[in-house]
C-alpha cells in the first residue's frame, strides 16, 4: 500500500551577517509511520540548489525536499533498499524502490516506475539532466550482470556503447562484463559511469548526431602491464570507478587513483580530476595536512569550477576520518570544521569518525548537502538521542539559525525587484511571497 506524506522541515532564511547558512532537514516530531528511526539521508542536490533528494532510514523510503517552501514529500513503499540518487531542477528524483527503477516527482508526490525492456530483470536509475530529458543508470540482466543504459527525450531505455577490445587495450584483462552509468551532466551531453565491477571510470559524450560515444580515458594514464611501470606518460597504477562524480557542466569527472611514492616502492590514494573538454588529467598528489592517517581524500561531488567535496578515507559513514572541501586553485584541502565553522557549531563533531557524509554540491559551488548525526540540543555528546539528518550549507549567507516552519510560514516563491523568479536568495533586495499570501522583503 502506498504511503505518501508531506511535512515541514527545519529551514532558515536570510542572516546576512553570517558567513554561511545551515538548513536542517529532519522528520516531524511524530516521525514516519513504519520507520523506527527518524532518519533523512540526503544523497543529492539539484544543480540550482532548489531540491534535495535521498533515502529514509538507510533504504526504507525515498524523499524530495523543496528548499524554498520547506516541504518534504516522500514514499515508503520499499522494503529495505530504496534510494533517490539524483534530482533535477523540476524536483524529479531518479533512483529505485527495491528492484524497480523509479522517478519521484515533488510536484505530483507520486512515484512512477521505469519499465524494464524485454530480457532485463530491472532498471536502476542513477543520474538525470537538469530538465529531466536524459536519464542514465543500468540494466540488471537475468544473469544479474549489469549493463550501462540511458534514456533520452522520452525514448525507451537502451544500452550505452562499450569500447572494443582494441580500445580497452591492456586494461581489458582487469575487466568483466559489468558496466553502469552513474551521473549525467546538466545538458545531458555527458554521462559518467564505470566498466567492470567499479574497476575503471568511463565517459560517454553525445555527438552532433545525438549518439553517445565512449571515452575510456584510463587507458591513457594507467599502467596496465609490467612494461608500463616506468612509463612516465602513464602516472597512475589504478583509477577507481567507484568513487566518481561529475560536474553539472559536464567538464570535470573526479575520482581517486593510485600513484607511486618518491621511492617507487608503494602507492598512495589521491584525488584525480579528468578534464573531459581538454582530455587531460590533474593529479592532486601534494601531501595534505588534514590527512594525518594517509587514508586518502575521496571526492563525492564536484562543482562547475572544479571545487570538490568528500571524505578522508572510505566514503561510508562508519569509515571516514573527516570531511573536506578542496576549492579550485588551492593547494590544500580544508576540513569542514575549518571551512564551515558555523556548521560545525550546529551539528557538533563534523570531522570525527563517521559523524558526517557530504554527498552533493550545487553547480555554482555555493550550496552543499550531506547527512550527519544530529541531536535536538545541537550537542552530539549529550544524552539527547542522535540520528542522521540531511543538512544544506549555503555559502552565500542565506541563514544559519534553524527553525521548524509550518506550511503557512514557509516561503512560497522568491522574486527579484523586477519580477524575475529566483531559485534562491540573491544579493540585494529579495521579494518573498509566503504560502499564506503575505509578502516579506529580505535584503542581502
């Protein structure tokens, strides 16, 4: 039986004196029927920072939140494996409910299931373009192998092309028949995924004829055979297809790779960013002050200017050693406690083992989403029960206090002084039309 609900979230508006804003998305006091813990775990943010999507209680349901109205819509039909992996600028999230690919629209509050082609067990949705015209993910076949797939302009889902054996070269020996697509650029022209069981990343770009062409870029940079060991044109010993992310403008694909130390006796894990436009890579191998355990910095999401966020160590909450932001052009990454002091005050120990998982950054790099442990009195060490909530950090200063808004108090729309609809508070005078019809003017 379908369970569809809406409820208010904690949301803050302008506080111009602050360097950053913090919004907290959490369940109402009554929680969610059928869920034992009130967890909202945000996995992605729309390019314009209007919507956030994710999972409920580690897979018990799906949700999309509107950051302007303060409303969350969700569905708890799933058993234990339901997630929305991406959300577009219309508020449509793509993901899966158990073994069925799904689209979940904030506007309608209804899930729609993705039809699996003949011979396919089910479709798993992963990425979506800004307007929803292109989606990507994978087919799970009857044999349980996976195949990278996409749908464009309403056409049925179909396979993405896989490179030939010649194009895979010496790296073919490390691959099996598995593949998947994970991310879609805002315009739908670039798709990022992996070959093998997360063995290597791969990029597909759409040509003038509207067809996607594969760019298996690891072949140009990874030492695949013993003879490559001293080939300086191939600086990497490995390149991960697991810890990947794609910028909304389709230019940057971030992941991690293995490089040799100065003595060439062991390898260490470092971020690697592939410039899809220039067909070049940047290896972030400078020793990092914040990585005191040499666990490696793992990207989770990347903005259009190349700024990326992530975790120190493995990305699962129970394994990471802290969270970081690596701003474009900087030599050193910053811990969240350093980069976002107000955030750290509100959510407690943001850089302590497993307390925080950053998951998404908006296209302009000004809004960051993730999930973290939270307690009602903002003290993670207190006796108050703590649980995961979704947070949204706004670097443009749009609020730092948290408050629970009722639907009547939540903003309905934001406009500029000349009547243009805005996706968020902008510098200058903002006209906010509240849900109850009243008008509020906010100067930033």
